[in-house]
C-alpha cells in the first residue's frame, strides 16, 4: 500500500506492507484522513506518546470502509462505513482498536467524517467529563479557531452554556467564531482580555476554561475565572512552560485539570468514545456538530499539507485523500 512514512528526510510517500488487524482491531480502507497538530511533531521525527521515530506513519484520525475485523471485534463488520481515531492514518489502509470506531451517518461524506473523531472525543471529555459544564454556566475556549476549538464552541452551546467565549489572535478567524456558537470573541494579545471576560460574565468570572494555549495565558485564565472555576488544560500551543500565580490559584480555589490521550489505556479511550456517542450522536447524525474543511490534498502532497498546518494558514481541517 502507499503510505506517508517518516524518514531521514522528512515524510515521504512510499510503498509499505499493509497492516494486519489484531484480535481487537479493524482494518480500514482509508478514504480520507485529517491533519492534527500532533502530526507535525511526529512528521519531524519526534515522539508523541507511543508514536514516533523513523518508519512511523502519522495520522490520528481517518474515515473509510472496514476491510477486515479481528476475532474479538464487536459491532463492526466488513463493508461498514466508519470514522476512526488511532495511529497510521496517512495511508491507503490503517488499523485501530474497535472501541475507537464510530459508524458514519448514511448521508455523511468520508471528507466530513474524518474531521470529527478526535474533536468530538477531546472536547466531550474536556468540557463535559472533566470541565463538568452545566446548563446556564459560562465557558471560555482558548484557541477556539482550531478544529477542536470550533467543536468545543458547539458542544458548549449544545450543553446549554449561557455565555460561550472563544479566543483567536487572528481577526478574520475571530470574526467567524459566532458561526460556531460563540456569544463573544476576544483577542488574547489585548492585555485587557481577562477583564473583558469578567465583563461578559457580569463580573462573576467564567465557570469553565478549556485551554489549548497554556503558557502565555495561564495567569490570565485564573484572573478571568470565577471562584471555584474549572480550568482544563488540553493543549500547549503557546508553550509548555510559563509563569503560574499559585496565590491566585489558591484564592480562586480553582480546579486545574490536565488531560491527554497519550497516557490513557485503550479501555479509557474506549470509554471516552462510548460516552461521547451516548451524549452527542444524535447531534452528529443531524449534522449539528461540524468542522469546516479548509483544504484537501492528495496523499502524495502530504508535505504541502503539513506545511500549511505548520504555517497556521488554515481555518478548520486540512485533509489528505489517499
């Protein structure tokens, strides 16, 4: 099969053996794959959890048709149209655990389906499970113009949040956040942004913050948070290390929660996917939760696709079509 493989000179498309599913896995004929930020590190030869190093095939999510199933697989059959999370999606075939698979709605395209798995799983886990957002509360999503961020805005509105605040430092992207559920959009380059959040929440502060940026906004998040607010650290796009005001953290009695898929067991990931589908699948099937497609590239143009993501030129998802 053709696959994008990490080598000494970056990522190159070449012929490699097709994978074989283990007892708990399915083999999928990939029709479309999505790019994610973690793919940039893997493509550069770095480790991302168990993935990384020469010979690695990047790609954390894809959609396609089931070609083969392992002996322990339940609820999935050859020929099913599915969307998946896992590893090795930049290829003509990919395998994943059956618990990381979701059925595609009958009228959904493979291109649309590949945009959804990680965003749905990540933001349901962050907002509902760890952030414990309740109807009528307020939420701030840092880095809201990313694909995952756009999904977070929509899940927050689905949950019944009264105030949904999204951030982006790009004016054009910030202007589009209302399309995806933001009631207020702000620029964290403005030093007054924590006070803007407080004004938007009647001076109470925001109940839940989903932080995909981290270092440069960590103390501002705590200034913007309500007493007993919850901050869920999902990503570190702005840096993994920075100043942290421990006294403000204590004064506000903030719950600060870190989440990642890299250290979760397969049983934990299965449960995240199960909970997400139990809560959100009607909305997914109805087309109410969506991420725009920025641009699609054929698999042999994988370096151009990665370059576009690296340059931060996109709004929504970048796709690869094998």
